[in-house]
C-alpha cells in the first residue's frame, strides 16, 4: 500500500466518508490529532513510520501544504513520489518533480492554482461546491476534467480521483 491520505483540519468522519465513496478499504491516513496536516515534517515522519517506498498522496486543503512539502523532501532524500492529488490546495506551488493533479471546488480556484503549477490532469467543480464538500461529497461535485493533453469532459470529482488512483496502481490494491 502506498496511498497516503492527508486530510485538512476537519472531522475525521468526513475522511471516512471519502474513503467509503472512493471504495478505499485499507488506506493510510495521517492522524491529524497527532500530526498537523500542514506540517511537511509530520507528514514525512508518518509516511516513513508506515514504511512507504513510493508514496502517492491524496491531500485536501491544509493537508496539501503538508503533502507537498513531504513529497519534495522525500524526493530530495532520494525517494520517488508516484503522484500528489491535491484537492483545493489554494496557494500551494508545485515544488517537486512528480505528477501533480489539482481538484478545485470552482473554476476561479482552478485558474488561480494553475499559476502555481499543475503537472497533470486537473478537475474543477461546475457548478461550484463548498470547499469542504469537495472532500466529503466528491460524488456530488459535478464538473470538468481537464486532461494534460486532449479534450476536456464532464465527470464528477469521485470518478476523477478513482481514475487517477487506478492510473497510479492504487485503487486496484483495495
């Protein structure tokens, strides 16, 4: 298992719901009660404690800050990061040399986040959804999948995430 979820600062029940919607039965979740999600060192420490070798990060909000920093540190120390799937990681630049996929709760956030680097397919909700709903109810977030190359298509955030997890060999593990 290499998938590491980095939630934001919210109720753990919302992360549990996300796992149910995505069909993740066994997943590593950064425990935000002991590891601040916005702290790269805490996220990196957790990933190491779990024995990850090539992590794939799925992060939300403040968790994107921690995951991005941890992924960069992982690479700087000679490791490989499969990908970072960043959900509403406002203001977090793409700092590493690994695939980055952004999901945004609206078009404006997608456009503003794009200035900081994308590095792969991305998604934005249309019509917009509430920030926290993107994590808790991704199947309800209808929107646009913008592939790195090719034509955009309509889908929902849950289907987009599942497709990325399959691409990186993470969904079939569960």
